[in-house]
C-alpha cells in the first residue's frame, strides 16, 4: 500500500508545518483510493485543539472534521487520513498517536527542524489497525 501526495498539496502541508512550528500542525488528507494506492488530491490544514498548550500532541477540531466531510461530499472525495508534524522529533508514531488513531486511515507524520518549509527532514505514513498491533508503514510518494 502506498500514499501518493501531489507536490502542490505537499507544499501546503510543509507551509502549515513551518507556520505552526514548534507546535504540532495537523490536517486532513482528501482523495481517492485506486487499487493499492491512496491518492491525496487535497490537503486540508486544520486547527490543533491543543494549539500552543503542548508541543507534542494534536487533536483536530471537530468543526474541521465536519468541513472536510462536507468538502468530500461536494467534490466526490474520501477522507483518506490525517497528517501531523513532529517538530524536532522523528517521523514515527508516538504512543499518543497510536492510542488516538482510527483503523483504515493513513497517518502521515512530518518531521521538521525549524520554521521554514525547507526544514522538513522526513515524511512517513502509517496504518494503525488497532492500539495493540504494530503500526504498518506505507510508502510515501510525492508526485
């Protein structure tokens, strides 16, 4: 399984990540499933409910989830997953990430070391079947 993100949408994600640094940015990944690939055609930068309360956690505002769903209905897309950043940390799921995850969705994690889009150092995606199993890494393709 792979997740493919268009370059233009990845630029939106990187800008959101840089603008939010040193706190975690988060958002939705909207698109279509084609065979074994998830094709992201729209990144949806969202509000982190934890905002500047903590630098190492995220929760997408419920209103943003509702707006993503409405946009998907309007544009015939699906919510494929979510992205968030790990400022100054590796792009691997934390215990918090695993415990807060839902099955089916892709969880893209972006590691960055500063407040510029050029400071993104790694991007990885994971499927998390449940809170007991090990996360399964998906191949990330930017195209």
